[in-house]
């Protein structure tokens, strides 16, 4: 941080009795200017809350990082619980999606690797796409837990929805491998999305339920259960969706 000194000439309404002109003087102000360095980081995918988006019918552009979110509506089906199929893709530069951890373009989001497909499909913004509708930990470290100094802790939990958007839980939430320290927590996302999740050790997806603002339950991106116990499910083995009436609605 640095300061810039400005000399400003001010004129007031008082008149010089001899010249009949306004009396002017010079005042000095210290203006503090914050100098910020430009840093390059991971581009957040999807449509993060509080981001500036230029949205159109099928595409939305994040004006902060130029990520393009493409959303293609698919079929919709009425039932005990609506069935909404859609496809989404993110066009951005992302680091660490391959083994070399290099920067590269992506058109679909999948944790840890390239997906190889430009679009990924999901139902009700949660089911179907690899790595969506799940909880992920973005930070792992070893810390001291009572007498042990090498206990593994998982921090930085996020919920990934069907557009690839990460909805963070409070960063201080953690689980550890040692039963002497915290091994379970329940908390709500901090971005206003309204998701509530329970995380426990060991972090197994089908044992970490996610609840939406409306009380629907998402389990490991394979089932979506509303408050009336109506269920939409996704089978990874057959890549197919079953609606709330128990009928196979879509299959690859």
C-alpha cells in the first residue's frame, strides 16, 4: 500500500478587498491508493452466487473470469415430483485436470480428470453428471490431535451442483481420521444457496446426505428424494434415470 500526495487549489467565496477577486489557497491531501497485484487462480465453474453474469437463453458469461456456462434444456416430465433433464458445459481454462497438473481448456467438469465430452447431463440439477450432486473436500492436511501429530484432517468442503457450481460450506468445518477429534459435522452453505450437508469420517459419498432449501435429499448424486418421499434415481451402471413413478424415463 502506498500514498499519493495531491496539491489542490481551492477558491472560496470571500473576496480580496483590494482586487475584488475570490481568495484562493493551496491545500494538500494525502490520498491512499491500494496497489493490488494481479493473481491467476482456478476459474470457478458454473454460476457462483454473487458473481456478475451476462445471461442469455442458452449461455451465461461470468464477467469476472470469462467462463462461459452453456445450458441446454432437455425433456421435462410431470409426476409426483417434476423430472427436469438438462445438459451443461463450462468453457474455461482450468489447471490440474490431468496428471501433469497443467493448464488446459475444458468443456465439462469432472473431479480429477478430463471428461472427454463437451456436455454432461443431469436431472434436477443434481443427478447423473460425474462429480455433481456430491460433497468434495478441497484441502487436506495433517495436524495434531491430542497426543498424535500426524492426524489427517479434511477441510474446505463444497457441494457441486449440476452446472458445476461449487457451493462452499464454512471453511472451518472439518472431519478427522482420529476419533479423539471431530469426525462429523452438519452445516449450511455460506453462499445463500440453502444446501445443508452432513459430513462424517470416512468421507464416503453415499453416507454424506445433502439437503436442498426445500428439504429434498440428494444422496451421492444417485437419488433425489423430496419431502413426501417421492424418489428420482440414477443408475451409473446403465446410465439411466428412473422417475418418481418408478418408470425408466431416460437411458443411454
